[in-house]
C-alpha cells in the first residue's frame, strides 16, 4: 500500500518540483495539500497549489488554505528574485478551475490525521505555521501522525536566508520551535544535506523537454530559479531543497542522520537558527534544551543517488 502523505507547502518552484515528484511515485499517495506563505503570499501559494494539481491531472486532491502571517510576527515577504512574482518563475498560468476547501489548513491537518490515525506522514515544505497552529488547537494530533518530515533548518552549516538561518524556519521561528518541541517523530531535511543534492542543467533540460503539462510548466517556471542558483551560487543547475524530502521518504538509507534536541532562536541576530544540543544528554543539557524530544536530523547524503531519484520521478511526470 502506498504511503499516505499530506503536503504543507508554499509553491514555489522547488515545491512544484517536489509535488510533481511525489505525484509521480507509485509508492506515495498524496491525499491533500495545505498552503502557507513563504515563497509567495498565501493567496498566491494556494492558487498555485490548485493549479499544480490540475496541471498534473489530480484536481481531485483537496487543497486547504493556511495562515497568511506567522504566529508571533509579520510575514517577511516574498522572494520574487528567486521564485518570480507569481511564485512559479512568472510562468503564465491557466487560472485553476477548482478552489480550496472550506476548512482552514490547521483544521484540515487535524481532521485528516483523525480520519487516518497513524497512517499519514506530514511533509512540510514551507514555514511551519500551519503545523504549529494545528498543534495548539488539537494537541492530540501528536498521537495520530505517522511522521513529520520537514524541509528546513541548518544544524551544522550556515543559513541561506541570513548567515545563520534557513529560509523556511526564518519565516516563522516561533512556529518551528513548537513543532520541533512536540512529542511526535520529526525528521529535519535541511541545508546540511540539500546543498549536496544538485539537479544539473543537463538533467533539467531533459525533464523540461517532455511533452506533458507538468514538463511544459516546469520549462517555463524553472529558468528564473536556475539562473538564481547559477549566478549566485555558481552551480550547474539547481540545488533541490524540497524534493529531497520526497527522496527521503522513498529511500531514507540515502541519508545519514543523528538525533538531537533542537531549539530555534527567536530573538537577536541569530533569529531562525536551528540549534542542536549535540551532547544529547538531558540531565546535562542547558535549561532551554532540557525536556525536549530528539529530532532526527539529516547530516549526510548520497547526493548523486538522491538527484537520480528526483530526476527519475520527474522524467516519469514529464513523459
């Protein structure tokens, strides 16, 4: 039986790649999308989520719109120089036919987990606001989820939004601290590994030359994103942040992990930094880490293997 996943997302070009990859995998059953601000504002990411599903011929999958601002601060704002003004590289989009469901993202998360206790993985590809609100409103969901897999954070490496913070966590550090502190199974797939997974320009060209609606959309959406990486980070192609979480679900042994309690800095110049307690001994932990559950943190990756997994899924979607 395919693994059921509920994707919390802020599409976003790499979100689009991750969604198309997940939909192309026979081992994964995408049962819903919830949306959040991040790469663009929530109204835009919600429209994009519906449009992406319809592009893939999966308009039957429900979408629930999430919060428009963090739980304790203001939305930092979109990043059009990375994802375009419409969140998808300024690719021309056909207005979606469908609409989001009436339930809020947090209510949809809680009801979906209640309907499938122990059978749903939450795949979080954006700021963790919706998950934090769901935890606050329905604390019992920690007993109902199978696993929470987060694209975000940086345990042992620098940030990408600031010198110390990764972008998703930086958008709502307070929410992230709640999610990493809840008593459920959390895996952090962060910059420690995603900056070692490179989808080359040649691979992107193969994928975007396909004949399907997904391939045609990516052909129009990816160039801005690719230009950003190649100009700013001197890569050949792109780093695949969000899609690496899909690869983790399919082949976790392509990653090495460690387990540490994580705190998220919410003040000062290191706001948004995910700080592990590397000693991982509760009795000797500083007070801020004491009593915190451990988080499975991806610290190493077979980058070539993960890139191949992603390319194979996207090739399937493109053909």
